[in-house]
């Protein structure tokens, strides 16, 4: 029974504090409206800029990493073998780096199976695809071009690069003698879908293939060099029967690629490289972009805090006598404190809801007007976080004026003119 009475008194007290806070806000509607609009503008900036930056970042990642693996596993590089040196001897020798020829990954099937078995346990692993890559010459008539042979398993490789989506002409086929070539290479050699092409990998290893399709990845270097063929034919041309030179991985969390590359290196002892190692400038640009977004959110939140604090500071001065009367009628310092904290929170909530609506409208306008490079997607988490930032900023901003109001002496406050 005692607990019920305490809960009832607490509910009554909170209800009175809510009514007082709402009354204070309603007594000066123009001031409340202006600060709410200011907060809504800040919230709209947070929502729209965050969505814009994330959309831009996703577009950059898709265009850059959409044509490459996130993690590459290669055979360990060959090292010079030096004879043992006695502990008390010093030998001065000029050592030249060892030439790195095309070599296979030892037991690559077992490595692939191990990584495949981890996929159900670690959903971060999407695809593991074997690849054999090496140089060759492509010839049609008297025209010749240096190319990179890419021997793949089509089903698995589609998880690394969806060649279907980049196909410009012909059909998708990497079986038997069918190959896919880049659009720039097709222009250089005057090739169309269905034409014959001679591939020469040296040492009399050559074959005639059919150009089944022409793709365009959007990267000139790749479109002018890549020739996709099936794994067995590439192994035969590159004199690497049964072997592969690379195992490529795609993962769900692209920014954790470096961590997983280190884990796989420890697991296999092979040479493992993540996209972060080979795209250092892109990584720095993405990190700078994320830092810029966070800085914008911080400065907007600060502007909201100072705006609410200034309004409530004026409100405390205007309502000094009312505060004194409330204290004289038995209101505690904690109740006065909560009244002004509630005002700050309500201002932040009202402004943020309007700001989220404005930010959503701006995003839809961006997606529907003119030619766009990417689409802005507003996730619920963005809007919820913007509302939480504004409400928290409102409560923090109200803290100093609220403490000042709570510490007023009732007798002095009532005589205030």
C-alpha cells in the first residue's frame, strides 16, 4: 500500500510538472515557434547531410570495390635460401630479390573448403572464388594486344564481380571455348560478339576461342586487358594444371577487411592482402568523409544547444516571480529543475520531428529532380539518431537555466520586478 501511495504521488507530481512546462511554452508562442524552427533546421541538416554522405560513400565503394575482391589470398612469395652462417662469422653478400613467377597456392582446395566451412559460422564471409591470372597475347588477324587471362569458376566468381550486370553485348558464357572480353579490348582488335580470337600464352601454348560476350566494368585498364575464360582452359594456357594463383573473398563488412585478412594470414600462412592495402588513398578519402559528417553533426548539435539555452535563460528571467510563487507553494528545487528540463526536451522533440520531416522531403527531392549519380536512402536509424541528438541537446541546454531557476530564493523571487 505504501508503494502504491508513493507511485501515485510521483505520478501526480510529474503531471503537474508537465502542465507547468507546457504552460510556460504556450505563454510565449512566437518564441517557442522560432526556437522550434531553428531546431528543425538543425535536425534537417543532420538528417540530409548524413544521408547524403552515406549515399555518396556507398556509391564510391560500389563503383570502386564492385570490380575487385575485398581480400586476396596468394601464394607466399619466393625467398632466397642462404646457407647457414656460423655464430662467430660475418659474411658480406649482395642479395638480389628472387624473381616471382606464376605459382599456385598449395592445397588451395583445402583452403577454400576451410573458408567455405567458416561461412555459416561467420556470416561476414560471402564468397570464396578461385582465380588463375596470367599474361597472354590476344590476336585477330594482324592486330595484337597484351591481355590478362582470368580463369574463373563462373558460379563462384559472380559473387565477386557480377559480370552479368556489366555485359554490353552478346551472351554470358565462360564455358568450353567461350570467353568474355572488355569493351576497350574489343574496340582495339575490332571484335564483336561471336568473333574468333587467338590467345597465345607463350611456349606454343595457344588456342582459338569465341568471343561470347563483351563487358564494360567502367575502368579503362580492366576493360582493355581482361579476358575471362573458364578455369581449366586458363590452367592449360598458363601451364599451371590443377592450380590457381589467387583465392578471392567478398565480405559483408568492407571496413573490417584488414582485420579478417590478418586472421586468414595467421590461419593459412599465405600472403593475404585486403582492399585497404591496395587502395590506401581511397580509404583515407572515405575516413575523411566520415569525419566530416561527424563534425557537421557536432557543430549543428552545439548550435541547437546554444539556441535552446539562450531561450530558456530568458524564460527563467521572465518567470522569476512565477518560480518564486511555485517555491512558496511547496514546489521543491527538484521539481523546478525538472520543469525547465522538460521544456528543453519538449523543444528538442518538437523541432526534431519537424526537422526529420523536412530532411526526408529534401532527400526525396534530391532523388526525383534532375540527373543524379546516386540515390539517397534514409534509414530509420538515421532519423531516430537525429531525434535523440536534438532531444538530448535540448535537455543539456536546459540544465544551466534550470539550476539557476531551482536555486532562486522564494522571498527574493516574489519581490522581483
